C-alpha cells in the first residue's frame, strides 16, 4: 500500500500496460539512489493480454487459435462440384456383411491388455474394454469409408443420375446409403455402451461376461441390419458394370422400335456384342461398343427400343434410351423395319420417328431401313388392326420406302453396309468437330 500510494500517474499507466517493464525501471531507480552497489534478484513476471470480446475476457492466444466464426454470405458460399463421368468406376470394393463381421471379430480377439497390470480383475477389465472398442472400430470404419466413397446423387453427371434412377429405382440409392449410415451409428452406440460396462466390471468373471454380452449384441445388430451392406454391394456391382462413356469421344446412338435390328448393326459397326433374339426389348440396358476409323476411336451405343406412347407411360428401358440422347454428345442412327417382323407397325414406327426427330432435331442424323432383303419390292406391309382412313401421304410413302435419303441395308446379304459405314465415318467426324468447338448437349433438350 505504501508503494501504491507513492506512484505517480505516469507510473500507474506504465504498471498497467507492462508490469515487467515497470519493475525493471523501479529496480534501476532504487539501485541508483543507494550509496553502494546492491545485487537484486527477481523472477520474471508472466503476463497475458486479455482483450474484451463480446463482453468477456479471452486470452489473445485463444483468439489466434480459434477464430470467431462468422456466417458466410450466400454470395461467398462455394457451390458443390459436380462429378464428371466415370464416378461408378471409382466406387470402393464393398465386403459382404458376413465377411466384414468375421474380419472385425478376428482382429479384435488379437488385442492384448495393457502391459504392467498385475491385478487379474483389472487386467481382464482392460482387455475386454479394448477388444470391444477394437471390434466396434473394425465394424464402423469400413461403413464410414463406404459413406464417404459413394458419391451423392446430386453431384453426379446428369446421365449417371438418370442411370441410377432408372436402373435401381427412384430413391433406392439414397435409401440404402441411409441404412448403412444408420447401421454405423448403431454399432458405435452399442460398442461404446458395452465397452464402458466392461471397463467398470468388479471381477474377472464379470469382465468376461460383459465382453461376451457386447460381442453378442454387436452380432445381433449386424444380423438385423447388416442386409444394408449386402444391398450396397449389389448396387456397387450394378453401377460398376455400367458402360464407361467418354464425353470427349463422339458417340453414335442406335435408336428405333424394339426388334428392328439395332443390335445386329451394332455387331457389324463396332466391337459391341449385344444379345440378338427375335423378341422385343432384347436390349435390357445400355451396351457400348467402339469403332476405329482412320486410327480414331468412336463410341457406338445400342439402346432399348421405343414404343408409341407418351413419356409418362414409358418403362425404364425406354427412359434409358432418352437419357442417352438427352445427356450425351451423340449422333443418331435411327433404324426402321418395314417388314412387319418387329411387332411394331410401320405407321406406329413413323409416329415414333417423327416425335424423336423433332425432339432431337439439332443432332446429326442417319436413317437406316433394315432387313431390306425381306422386302422384295412387294406391296407395303399393313397390319390388320391399322386404320388407314386417316393416312397422310407422308405415311403412305414411309410404308413403301421409309424416310427420304434412308440407307437400305441387310445384315444377311451385306447389302448397303459399305455405304452405311462410309456415312457413319462422315457423321462421327462431324460430331468430333462439334465437340472440339465446344458445342455440347443442351440439358433441357428433352425436357419438353
């Protein structure tokens, strides 16, 4: 108090701002007034600055390490990055649920108690808690890896989003991922609970019982909810088998009614080997082949057939065809069958053709009349159920020769195939120029 009362105002400010500096100046002034040198010793004072932050005192070091979080304005928020094509080929290998469980149990049993514990009860308690913790982590970590490695559907390329919806069903992908995440959380909850009970056991026997109870409980959880892992394994197999599409490579897409001969032409034009049978919807998915022309590689796609009906009534196979046309840079090779063998009347084929061509009118286009060896120059095929009273001249002409400038080909006799291949080469070269010039596919082209 005597020292404090003798301080001048300037000395008060120096003491408040820097106690260590003031102490040094005080010692120097005191030593200078004495008649003989005096050795003084003192400890360094530790000081900290506490700025006022939202009406409370926080150390400066804390402010530096943990900055105050401020909400980001909507303009500065970074939008999610959309995946490029090929996300399905990056999917992780998913273990069957029984293998995942067996592997985790086997690894957890190898865990030993901490060395140096002499008491038997404490050692068994430590061993049980560590084994349950290891068992829980060996189960939960792979599940967490699956959740992080499987892409979110909203970040996929529109074409791959369509494949997921049409192949797996609407919402199935998210449902299975949600079940896997729920299983992960359940494993963590049960594992932590029983590891804690084991760590509190009072005897060796009780610790062993707690360990066995925890293992049995985790096994029960996997028996009840492990099916989600097997479902995810099936999804990964289906998606990984999807054909890989290169957006930088021109694609020739074969389109038409079911059983008109698209798959036969794919076998002739490319390396693709589709199934060929005489019944509708032989092509049950997207089949990708390749053709090499002048040392340049192109894609050829076989698609499921289209029937005459509105989009709301189309099945998933038909929607796959529309997804390819909508989201990929394609040239169209439209196949017509005027023989009546395909099961779709020429008049219905004409109406399907007009609808698709109008929808994708900006695409490069080739028309092909297949099975021309069966036409024989006779009268056009007319189905008995067809009403010809309202036939337009364009339909009558279509029944006889197909669209204008169409190539008439026969896979059996090889008629017209060389001319068709030359045209395909020309169209794919033009499609390559469109890609190089940055002319992409309009995502809304088929939304109407």
